[in-house]
């Protein structure tokens, strides 16, 4: 239980104990040393707080009286430091009972004023520096939620000043300040805040001795901040350092650690980011291995299983896109399906609303606007795939363009994003083609002779050969209209383009019906409104 040291005390116990008068206290001072006032008053306040133990209203009244006493003992008054200490200890005691954040914040402010008034070696300093004194307040403040406001960051700086070099709680205080400043970067986008957060994180990590229980958290937080700066500035040295730190975090979190799977996931994400920059196959291979291990630690029903399924699928899809590893594509499809099946009541509308609100809260030059525009684009694309509303597709394109114009992040990132979108579109197109072919097979009579040309066989020559011997044709592929040279309008095959001129030059004697399930198959030219311009009319 905390102790307190009143120099003068009014009747705050509501007749539960008999208060001593100022004269009685001063008479006892003469017979005690050193600092007899502190010793006697300490014992007396313990008695008062003991009387208040079972009635929180009593401690509320006591705190009110201590505030009055402090107001009567301003700076340079001989009792100022004692009044600070009494109020601090009473607030600390109430915090132990009520866990009120305001009490622990005020206690930190008071200790910040008190400690410089208590030189090392004095009795009051020994009381204030005890486990139930300033250390309790520091721990209480460290447990408060991250607050990115100016007041919240000011409090974190005060707590850090209460932890001088060598103090056991200094690494945690540094890390909490780093997280608060980093959160302010998330809100306002000043890169200086992110740099400061990383600098504080480095100091926190440097003060962690081997075997310290919370060292893994400091190392992980620094790695996450470095990856965030890489996302905004593209400096590979930040990413390399983040990967080394994530590897260290993984070492500090063995398999039985509750966040071992998260560390596997974080390292995998960083490796994939580096693979996308450098193209080192070892990075993507290792990332997939880490994701597989993380997935084994998240069995069905685990709250993070959906994330692990999605991330492993995404990594496999990335390797398929870059290396054309077809076996990865099928596994990625299966994992995506399982991931979707684990999500209950996926709320696309809610995702769109959250993205819009987030954009509204950010300034026009905030670096996060790029990411929010891209997330909003993805949300509208998801709704478009569900509802097939062209308005959603239009808004998705608009958000992509807004992201690409962002002066801090957009243009180079959107070039890569556009390339990724092409690969993603091909991925979903393959999925759609498979479903479309299954439907066609069901609708066509079983007695009809049919030939399917897909995959590697879907070449220009193969398509022309199939057209020549068929009566009906169903084309499910990409198409491209060429307004300037209509004969060069074409369907995209595996190897070469199948142009309109190729088809017109070919003798197709049995042709009766063509079903074109491809983009641009009915797009004309606004300057030349002639039906023959587009692919369907050309056929």
C-alpha cells in the first residue's frame, strides 16, 4: 500500500480517526532525526489511508484536501515537496482501487515535478523512488492505451524522463513513446514522426539485455516501423534491417510462444516485399515455407487461420505470376476458397464505409491516402465481382487514378500495382473461364461433337484450326479493339494474337454461330459509328 507524508493535515477522516494538530506534529519533529517531519507524517498518513481503505469516498475527500494543501504551498514554500508527495501517493492509492487513468496520469505529472526537488540520499527521495512510488506510476502509464494526441505524447515524454539511463523501465518507456509518435504519423503523415519513432525504437532495442522478457516486443515493433518507412520511401536498407529484426524476433519467440505464428507471418511479408523489389527466388521460397509453418500453428477455428490462408495463397500466386509455376496456381485457388469459407458475413459495404471515413480524416498530402485509395479500389472491385454493377467498376478505376496521382507515394507504386492488376485479372479470368466451360458443357447436348482448346493449346494456330472445322464457336478470352486499324483487332491467344484479318482470310465453310465472351467484342469507334469496326461485326 502506498505511503504519504503530510506536513499539515486537516480532519479528512470524517471522525474515523483523530487528527493531530500542527503543533503536535511539530513537537514530534524535535525528537526525531533525520528529517523527523517526514517520518512522523508518513506514519500518520498510513493511518489515515488505512481508515479510508473500505470507503472510497473517504479517499476522494482526502485527495480533495491534499489538493487544497498543495494550493496553499506553492513553489519555494518549505512544504511544497511534501504536499506534492502526499497528493501523488493518495492518487496512486486510488488508482490501485479504481484503476482510473486520470489518476495515474496526474501522478506522473506530480512525480515529474517532485523528484528534482528531492536530492539523492534524502528520506523523501527514498520514499518516492520505492516500488510503490514512481515505479508503480511508470508501470501504470506504460499500460495505458496508445494516445497519439499532443497530450498523450507529452505524457509519454514525462514518463521517459522519470526513467533516467540505467532505469529498468526505460526500454518500455522508450517503446511506448515510439508507438505514440508512430501513431501520430499514421494520423497526420509527417515523416519526421516516423523517423523519430524509429530512433526511439532503436534505443529501446539497444537497452534490452539478452534474456529480458519483453525484448521481443521492442525488436518486433522496430521492425514493423522500418517496414512502414520502406512502404513510404522505398529504401531497401530499411527492409533489409527489418528482415534481420524479424528474424531476431522469431528467435526470441520459440514455437511454444503465443505469437510465434505472427512472427513467421511478419517475416514472410517482409521477404515477399524484398522479392518484389529484387526478384531473389530464395526470398519467395522462404516466405512460402514460413507461411506453411504458420498455417500449421493455426488449425481450423483459430482466429488467425483466415489471415494465414490468405497470405500463403497470395505468396503462391506471386510465385506463379513471376515464375509461371502452374502448380502454385491450383494450390492458391484452394487456399483462397478455404479462406473465403472461413469468413462469416463478409461486409463489403462496411469496408467501403471505413475506407471512405479514413480518407475523409486524412489531409490531402498524407502518405496513407495512397493506401486508402487502393483499399477503396479493392473494396469496389470486390462488390463489382458480386453485383456486376459497372458503377462500382468506374469508382474503382477512379480511386486507382487518385492513388496514382498522389505526390508522395503514387506514381511508381501504381505502375507496379497496374502490372500486378494485370496478373490478378488473368488469375480471376482463368477461374471464370473454367466455370464458363463447365456451364457450356452442361448446355450443349451430349451427342454434339465438341472440342475444347485451353491452356497451352490455346495458340493462334490451334484456334484457327478449331474454327475451320467447327459450326459453332464459343470464345472465352481477352479481346482488344484497334480503332485505327480495325483488321488488327484481335483475340489474345497463348502465343500470338488471333487478328480479325486472320479469321477473314481463313476459309471457314461450316460457320453458323459465334458466341464472344471477351472484352472489347462489341466496342466501336465514336468517330466512325460503323458496325463493321468491332470484333463481333467483323466475324
